[in-house]
C-alpha cells in the first residue's frame, strides 16, 4: 500500500508538478467564487448551549407574552432634563425614531401614562390618560413620579436627573420563533433516533428555511441599527446619546468578526513574510510556504461559503489559526530540504525532494493528526460556536496537510535547485543551549517542572466560570458604554423572567373586608406542566380566563416575592402584577378585595393595561410573570447563586411549590452556557489526552514514550489554566479551548523530536549524543515553528473582542511553556527512562 502511494505520488506531484499546482489553483478559483456569500452569525443563539431545552421555553414565553426585542437609546441632554429645550429635542428625536422600520411602539418619559401627577380616580383615568406632553401637566410632579412611582422608578429616569431612556419596542417575530421551535423539535426527535424519512426531509427543509430567514432578519436588523445611529448622529450637538439592545450588540459583533478576519489575516500574512525572509533569506522559501497558507485559507473559506456554514465570533479565529498551523507544517518540510541540500549539494533535485517527503511524511502526518485530535475534542463541547470551531479547524488542517505535501514539493521541482544557503544559520547553536542545560542541570529541570505542576494544580482549583458579558468589550466601544449607562442608571441590562404557575387553594379568604389577611398556611399554587417542551400553546389544555393570580391572595403572594427581589443588590428594575396592585391600592386608598380588583381591571384604559397587566399575566395558562433586569456590573453578581437564592426564598419562605416556579430569560441561557464550561473543559482535555496517547502508542509502540511525550504538554496546559485561576481570569467560550489546543499543537514538537531522536540514537547508540544531535537539527525547526506559533497567536491581541485577546495571549504563553518543555523536560525524561533501548558500551 505504501509503495503504491509512493509510486503514485512520484508520478503525479514530482513528475508533473505543473499539472498538480494547476489543479490546486483551479480549485482555489472555484472556492474563491463563493467568498462573497460568506455569512457571519452573531445571534443570541450562537452564545447558548447546543440542545439547551431552556431555549425553547424562553421562546415560548416570549411568544406567549409577545415580549419582543427592543433597542434602548440613552439621552443625556446639554440643557436641564425637564426644560422646554430638552423636552422639544427629545420629542423630535422620539418622532424620528418612531419612523424607523420595525419599531411598533416607543416608551419614554413623553409617552408613558402619568398616574400620580396628580393621582386621579379610575373613572377619570378611563376618560383621559395624561402624559408629560399633556397641556397643564405639572413637570415637577411628573419628575417625582418618574423617580418614585412603582411603575417607572429605576427604568426611565436616572436618579441624578441627567439621563433618560427611550425604549424602541420591536415587533415580535412569531415566524422566527415558530421556525426555530419546529426545527428544534425535529432535532430533538433526531437525537432520540425517532425521525422517519419524511420527518428527516422536513427537518432539512425547515433548517434551510430558518437559515435563509435568519439571514434576512440579520440584514434587516443591521439596517435598522444603522438607521437609528444615523438619526442619533443628528442630535450629537444637543445631547450625549448611546444605543443598546440585543440587535445592536449583534450588529456590532458581526462588525467585530469582519474586522478580526481582515486584521488577523493581514497581520499574520505580513508576519509570515517577514519571518520567512529572516529565517530562510531565499525567495522560493518565502513564496512557497506563503502560497500554501493562502491557498488553504481560500479553499476553506470558499467551501464554507458554498455550503452556507456560518462563522461566529469564536470561529472567526479560524483564519488566523489555519495560517499558523499550515505554516508550521511547511517549515518542517523546508528545514529538512535545506539540511539535505547542505549535506548533498550535488544530489539531483528530485532525489532531494523525494527524500524530504519520505522522511517527513510520517512525523508530519502524526503531528497533523494530533493537532486534529485536539480540535476534534472540541466537538464534544455543548457550545455550538466551539463545536463549529472544532470542525472547521479539523477539516482545515486536513486540507493544509495535503496542500503542504503538494505545493511545497511541486514548487521545489519547478524552481531551480540553486546553491545551499543554510550554512550561516546560527539557530542550531541556540537550541543546543537547552540540550546542554538538560544534560548538566537535569535535577533542576525536574524540580522546576514539579513545582510548576503543584502550583498549576492549586491555581486550577480556583478557576471560575462567572464572567460578565459587558467585559467582553473594550471600554471605548458603544456596546460597553451603552450597557454601562443602562446597567448603572436605568435598572440593569440582562433580563430574567420568573414564571409562576398553579392557583391558590379554595380555602384562601375571599376578603370582602379589604383589610382582611389571607390564611398564611394556604398553599397558593398548582398548575400541571406540559410534558412536551416543544408543544405549541394550542396543544395545551385551555383553562379558565378568570385568573387566580388577579385575586388578592395571588397578588399578595406575587408582591411578597417582588419586594424580596427588589431587596437584592444584583437586581435593578422589577416588573410584575405587584406594581398594578400597588398602584390600584394607592388610587383606592387601601388594598382592594377580589371584586374591586375585577372592576378595576375592566375599568383600566387599554394603554394602561398594556403597561401594568398584559405583560405579566396569562389568564389562559393560569400563569403570572415577574420580569426583572439584573445589573451586569454588580460585583455581587453570581448567576447560579442568584437563581438558587431566589428559588430557595420563594419555596422555603414564601410557600411557593418548587415545581411551580420556573426561570427563563437571557440570564438563564447565558448562565447555562457558562456552567457547562467546567464540564466542557474536562471532557475536551480528557478526549485530547486519550486520543494523543493512542497516537503515540501507534507511532512508537511504547507506553513509556507516550507518557513522557505528553507530560511536558500537559504541564504547559496546566500552567496556563493554573495561571488563569491565580490571576482571576474566568473561563469563557474561547479560553476553554486553550488546554486542548495546547496539548494537541504542543505535542507536535514532541513527535518531531522523538522521531528524530530515535533515528539519531540508532546511529550513535548514545543518549546524550543523540540529544545534542536532535537539538542541533530538528530543534531548529521546532524553534522556528514555536516562534511563529507564539507570535501568530499573540496577533489575536489586536481583536476588538476581549475573549479573543485572552485566547491569543494565553495560548501564546502555553506554546512558550510547551516548547520549553520539549527542549528541556522531554530530553531529560528520555535520558532518565532510556526508552529506545540500551546504549552501546563502545
């Protein structure tokens, strides 16, 4: 089999190099034709867990309460907030924003109904609703209402009276929700193996329709955000304005992805040219590796475009990493060719190229496979962007390996052999410093390694996953600034919904006396839950329209939880039926009984019902909703602890049944992803460890060699994870990939070194001599590739996305630790264990 491959390779690549290169270039042209169709994905779905059932419940609740996306504009005028000048400017801005496509309503201090300025009976409220723009309204009283009323405090006006919020409510996209839920329901069936052929075709059709519709929505959302920004720019001279909201963050993150693709690609290409020119000082050894890298990226990006595989903020690093990994492969080929050329300058060109390919094929194959194993391990993660990143790199590395063994040899065959210029390279003398250190100070090497392992183990126990989404962005970005203003001054940024089900027991007092106390021991809740998480509302059993929650017993239960939530430092604005109950009680002069509550509900104007009742009550499902916003900037914020603290208090202190209180919202989805990071880290690291150990056993047929080869790289991964723990850097979607990548990429050095060491030992029969010879030969290629990988990853520090910066710098640190281990700890372990047999006594 191997002989047949050798003959085929010589007949195609070496005998007809021009044809081989022409085929590669033709494929690249076809791939490049699809590049204009390359799509990016920065939707909220890309930041959630794969197959997270909470997503479907989140969509169901949004659809039930018609709770759609929104944009928030913060308005801080130059003049005093309630002056005629500021009010007129705000009105003009509000009117302009109302014309934006997709905006169905606007909430601002100009639009919301005033119920306390002054307080009026319900009969008057029904006749006419007053707003800040109503003639004769007392602005000082309205100002006090915005600051202190249960409806508007902490949401529309900051305490310092300098900033107000304009909320642009966007239409709920029921088609998007329906398509997503249908697709996810079919996916769940497929995962259980219950999908028949017809349903499989339906899943494919729905998935394609969903992708196409999401592309359309992304373009529409981006255009809307740009239109809003253009409007805001016209008011820059009169107020300080920031834009916030999920669709704005999505639009900016797509801009970040595009920027990263261009910046990373350009910077690394410049770096590659500079490094190759410095190292090799010959045009062919600059052009051939550079061409291989560029062709690999074009082929992969073009293929992704043709099959509509979308890149996320995580997989945007794919281009940079593929360039770096491809270059590392080509470096080993070129270094070996130059060595052979120096040793045999008169040898025929074909012989030099063929010898290079034959000698490097196996170690390069195994280094490519170990790196592939590292990235394949990422697919066992539950996080979709990480899974996509793993598959993209796996396929990309396979393409890079093939290209390296076609473009480099074919190019060398077409280029004239020239004179060897490898004699002046002093990198061999530099790498010999490490072999001498390992020989003379081996005990110190072992001591440093053990100390690093112990410190890393301790640091790893301090790793956390709790991180703030706002910290993913630089402080000078509009995302950060807008989130910060909304978070600190206008009631918080990330939403959390608490859904209460089940009705109060029948023995709860009717309370004809408006001051009668309900029975404290009454259990107020009971509603069965649908077993099918993907069922639509029409599939669920209809219940009475007389909601048990809009009774005094139900409202007081909600009020007690509402008040507890407001007492928590991490929580900003809380909205629920408790606000309607408090407002009604204020207007009535005391608490209402059930009859009065019913009368009040029927008497309220529709615009007030839309603010106080409809977003928080579902008669059809006997369900109440408490909607709150959590402050991302709060130092006390621990998402899991917060949710459990609320659940415990509601169950143990307030009498809610645990089965009848559920949590949803972006906080839950984001937290589910964060909590999976620990398990994903363990699973991916375990998968790459097992995979690489098996690779070493196949390559070297020795458990001892497998262990000593992987130890320096496991130590490098441990050093970075431990350092993150000690420095307080939390795990995120990017940094959980570092350990697996470090082991998979770092172990490439070990493979090349061990492969060369075995050959040198077979000739010299002396471990120390073989060590020095290996450092002076393959050590040079290891040194070159290590420098390229370290600097290449460091270029990611140019990103606009903070996790990408951490990923680049920490991986560079890990690669530095890995090359140090391969040049010092690995040879010392070889000298200690002598895995290649006994030395010759002569």
